């Protein structure tokens, strides 16, 4: 229900900037927590999980307070594990398919890493996935969709998501565009298809974790960390992604396009009111 402007509280009238600032603060705080113990994998894992859980509770509280909602349905307990599980399967499957194609058509140098490093990355990527989804899908996409409809919201929120990755080291315009298309659009469609943040959170986490925690490649232009493996791809940038990482490869675009189209077919799109 839309509350007439004159009956809205000051907090409700400022809901967009308040929610945006709140979500950004949660994202920055999670990054800060991760930076506390970069060389202690076990602590990094538990701090990352703690930051992710804390961000969810904080976002629920803020959203209920600002929007006067009794329940944040995007983060409802019902369907939580199902949504996370499906997201993990899609995200891990898409990146595994990307790496399979990359190893077939480029030169891949794969060496062993360590389980400890993998564990630390898992915690870090959990906090990244949660806080970025709260911001980009829970606030930016959701509010844009209310005002412009699903198609415009998917396009604009995806572009914003891609552009923010230009601040990463080794970022490139092509890499940011690729992230907007394969990551932003896929995650926005995952939210649109379910009206829940659990599926995009699981998908986002699994993609990043498989990329960095398992294969140890660069993530969105950020320097790669050692995971279970350490992978270096050699060949044309269009196939390897260059310094940006596999996400800037045509293989990643292809492997993310398939689930995006599949989910979009069953999504109930919102039209502009």
C-alpha cells in the first residue's frame, strides 16, 4: 500500500537515501572486518560468516523501521535454505562450466593451494555476497522496480553493479561491462524470479567462492588469492579475461546467459505503475 506523502513520517520520506546509506555502511563494515585478519584463515572464516549474519539482521531491522514493515519478505525464513542451495548449485555450476571451457580452449597452469586459504576465502566471500546483494538487489533493484518496472530495473541496477567494479585493481571497461551483463543481470533476474534475496545470495557466494576459493583466479579485477588451487590462464584476453579474471571472458558470458534466460522465462515481471 502506498502511503500518501502528507501521512508519511520523515523516515519514510527519506527511505531511499537511508536504506542506501545503511546498506553501504554494512558493505564497508564487512570489508573492514575481513581486513582485520587476512593471514589467519580460521578467524577470517568465522568473522566473515559473522559479518554476513550480522548484516542480514541489521538490514532487516533497518528496513522494518524505515518502511514500517512487520516482515522483510525478501529475507523470509521460509524457503531460505532452499533458495541458498539452489543459488549455490547455479553459481558453482556456471563457474565450473566457465573453467571447463577455459581449460579446453586456453593454456591453463593449475597448481595446488591450501585448504586453509580456501576456508578464509569462504568467510570473505560470504560477507561480500550478502552485503552486495542487500545493497544492489535489496535496495537499488527493488526500489527501481517499484518505480520503473522490472525490465528497466534489471538494466539499470545491472549497469550500476558493473560500474562499481571499475574501482578494483586491474579493472577494465570491458570487464565492468561483462560483470554488468553476466553478474548484475543474472543476480537481478534471480531476485525478480523469486522475490527473495536468498537465491541471488547463494548464487553470488558460490560463483565468487568457486572462482577464488577453489580455482584461485582473479575476481573482478582484484588480485587472485590462493585457494584449493592456483590457476593461471594464458591465451587471448577474450577467452581468459586477461588481468580482470575469467569473468571478463566470453565463456563466462555464455555460462551465465543460460541460467539467466532460463530464470527470466518463469519470472513475473512488474510493469510501471
